[in-house]
C-alpha cells in the first residue's frame, strides 16, 4: 500500500535503489546518479532476493531494476512486490531494446538501455519524481500482470484506496464493483475500497474475465455468485457469497441469464 497521492516533492531527495547483478553496471549507475541533484542512492542489490529485502526495509522512492538477472529476474521481483507494503517507482534497465519496450508498454514508468547515458538517466529520474503514488501503483499492477507465469491466465491487478492508502488487489478476491454517483466502490470479502478508475474503465480492463455487468451501476464477479433468484421474466436478484445482493436491470437480463450456464 502507499500513503498519499502527491508526486514526490522536488525538495526532498529521491531515495533510489540500484538492482543489477553486474558490479560494474551498479558502479556506473551510482556514479551517474551522484551527479543528479536531489537524488540519494540508499543502496544496491545484486540479486532479486536482496532487492525485495531492501525495498521492504529501505522503502526507496525509485528502483532502477535490471531485467536479466540469474535465479530471479527483474519481472520476478516485480511479481513478488505484492507481498510488500511499499510500492516504489520502477525504471527498467536492460541491454535488450525489445525487453525494455515490452516492459515500458506493460507499465514501467520508464526504461533505460545499457550503457546508460547521463542525459537519459536524468530524464528517467525526473519522470519518476513527477509520478504520483497512484500512478506508481497502477503501473506496478500492470507490470505484475505481465510478470505472471505464462502457464495460466494472467491475474488482473486492481488498485483500491482507503483514506490516503493505496492497496494492490487481485481481481480474484473482488466480489463486485458498485458505482455511487462519481464514486466506484470495490467490494471484497473483508472490506470496501475506493476504485481509482471509472466503472466503464474497469469493465474494459476486466474483459474476458469472470466479471459481468449486471446493472449500469454494478459489475459482479461470477465466481463469487452464490445464487440467482428470478424476480420477473427479465429481472434477477443476485446474491453474492458475502450475502450482498444486486438486482439486475432489464437491459442486462440477457447477460445475467448467461450466468446460469456457468
């Protein structure tokens, strides 16, 4: 989870962690970072396990993360961040242009190609400094989807907010999304979170999953539906596993009836 939604203030040093299995690569990055104002290198990690430990203990604002590392790759590190309470801004560092572009498109704030130049590094740092906590969390969610093992379907990640804290949720644990005016609530078995996206955006993001629109104000996860009761020929009362109930509108009657075949 993350506290606050403000971008990282320019007056505060940007706490930065360097993650690369090559000592020379780490040395070069450190020397280049030391030439950039308001950047504090708080540590280095030579492998994924050390990176996760330092992210948890040091809580960096920015992680320069090498993709190609033995035992645990950069994307493996990202996937394990779901166990952490702190989500930094991720900038991918790699020697392979194709990998960098894929990671960037997936959700990294920026990417750097080796050998890293001073000007390009400064641009990435500035971009990381401008990133809000919400943006960092949303991009981590996208990266984690890509980092899921290829053996099965990717798990969608959804960002929820409680007060000034942001939480990274697995779509599987979400029962429903319910809109109330301009707000969209994420309903899980334990609590409710405020969504950072509109219901329409969530529906698009969760296409080809077990979520279905049952009303203009609600999306439900079919996997958490306990029972369906017919109120009329075209209206249904849907009861979830947490006992919350939703009435399906006539407009969505066809979609609801399709759920009976699951």
